[in-house]
C-alpha cells in the first residue's frame, strides 16, 4: 500500500498493518508502541487513510491527502495539552462517537502519547473502548504498553515499532546526499529515529539544539548556578521556536545530546580513540574537558541525565525535570573538575 511508503525501517509493523487492511480484519482499537520519532504517528495517519480510501490505500487520492493534511472531518488527532492528556479532551470523543462518519467509511480517533492521560482521562477513554460503534477505530501511541492502565492495554491490539538500526539510518542519509561525517553524527544522536536524524542534519530545531547544548556543555557541567540557568533559559527560547508537530520532546533531545558529551568524555579517558566519538567535530573541546573530569564523574553525570530522560517519558513537569537534571549534573562535577584542572 502506497499510503505506508514514507515509513522506513518498520517492515514488520507495516507488513502486519497492510495484511489486516487488505483482508478487512482491522480491529476497533490499536496501540502503537515504540520510541519517539520512529513512525508511530505517521503509521496511525496512514491506517486512517487506508480505512477510508476507496483505492486500497493509494496515498494520493483526495481522501488520503485530506487525512494526511489533518483536514478530514472523520479523522481526529488528540495530543497532550501541556504535560498531559486531560479528561475534557477525551470527553470530546464521547460526545461525537455516536455520530456516523460525515464523509468516509470509518471514524478514526488517533490519541498521541496516550501514556500522558490523566487517570480521569484514561477512565473516560475506557468507556469508549469497551463497545464502540462498528464504524469507529481508535489508534493510541505510547512508548510501551506498560505505560498504560492494564484495562486500556487489554482492549487494544499492540503493534510494536522499534528503533531503526543506526547503520540503516546512516545509509539512508548518505543516499540522500549527506556528507559522511555529518551523517555519522546525525546517526549517532538519532536514537533510532530517522526523522530526528534528518532534522539534525538539516540544522533545524534538533541541529540548533545540538549546537546550543554542546556550546554550553562546559558551563552546564563546570560552571556556577548562573551559568546553568543561562543555559536553561537559552533552551526555553528554542522550545518556543520549535515546531510542535515533530512529536519529540526538546528537553528529552537536549538530555540525549548532553549525555553524548559525557559519554564521549568517558571514551576519551578510557580509550583515547577519537574514532569512537559521537561528537567528532567537538574533539578539541572534549579533549580539554577530559583532562579535568574523571570517568567516574562523567559516568555519574550520564546516569543523572539517563534517569531524567526516563522521568520525561512520564507526565512529569518537563521544565522542572530538565532544570533539576542540569543542577544535579552541575553539582556532581565542579569539585572534581576544579581539583583535577
């Protein structure tokens, strides 16, 4: 089905979806699980198009185009309002679910980041999942099934989307004309997300974020509190400018990028092999920092950032989690850095 042509590196998930659509055996509710930015949202929109397309999911007819552009009256995408999906957003489904499709064959509700539903919202959704009309389909997206209430899980068929293998991403970027060194950096920081790798490569929000974080890495890890808050404020400005449609948390990306800095410090101290660095273009700065920061301290910073990243995958306050992570890293490193310097 051409409607799935833009999804790369997810052959198993796509094959499953194509099979059920071709045989008309689609369930009333699916849960697409996997890391951010690996195609869950694109796949949900593609399924909605295939369910309503009169040409076997062609991807190019007026129906498919309207659904892809978010302009079809029978396909509704519901995203978190702030840090959570609230009950009022889910109540809207209950108010419209009884109305038959306006233009298409199926009404499709796509609930993004379903793990961010409040308990009240999840219970409201459960009522709609129990006995929906035959013309209704639900598609939920989340990092993993265990991030949802068991009662929600049991009423959805899970489709797993996996991180795309790094070398697959690198090959794709090279085929699209990327320089070898830039493709390698984008691949290493992508976290298995083709979309994120492309944004880093093109210098969009992710690329700007990487530059800002790495430019301030020393300030964040070895500076004073004023430096840390200056870095946080700079990030906040970038968050406001970022396209919210990318489906990735800027704070999460920032923690991954900063984590790559400390990972590279450990590599330099333990192996001195610059070929193993993620941020090869920052080798001089890394070499200077590696002279001051021990492997143990770098590992402690990396652990702080990893735990903060896990917290961001819940409905925790992103701004607060990010701030606390920066402060924790800053407090973990200065003493060792200055004594060793």
